[in-house]
C-alpha cells in the first residue's frame, strides 16, 4: 500500500506550534477528508476548534506504508505521526 504524507503545523491554544504528519492512503486526495482526519486528531488532543486548512496542512510526499501504521489506517482511515509539541 502506498500512503500520502501530509505535513501539518497547527497553533495550539497556548500559542505553541504542534507538528504532526497525517498519513492516509494515496488515493485520498480530497483535502476536506484529510483536514477532517487532522481535526479529529486535534479534538482527541484537546485542541478542537484550532484552524486546520491548506495554510497548516500540505501534501508532502508518497511512501510505502509501514507495518505499524497499516492496522490503524485500515480501522480509522489514517495514522498520525506526532513530531513536536503533541502532548
């Protein structure tokens, strides 16, 4: 399976920048769906309501799915890689 990596930087409620990647099947090109995945993740992190659009989230590249991502992608449609300030 090939996946698309969407590089995402969101300003948290405390003003710091949260950096994470949204990993989704490469066939999903509808940014509304991708942003929905990001907003779902933000809600789970207590950051619901923070802006997430093309300004914060951009397509980065395509790569092969890693085994540790595959199960969650099959269940939820996406996987999140937490990079910085995601606590």
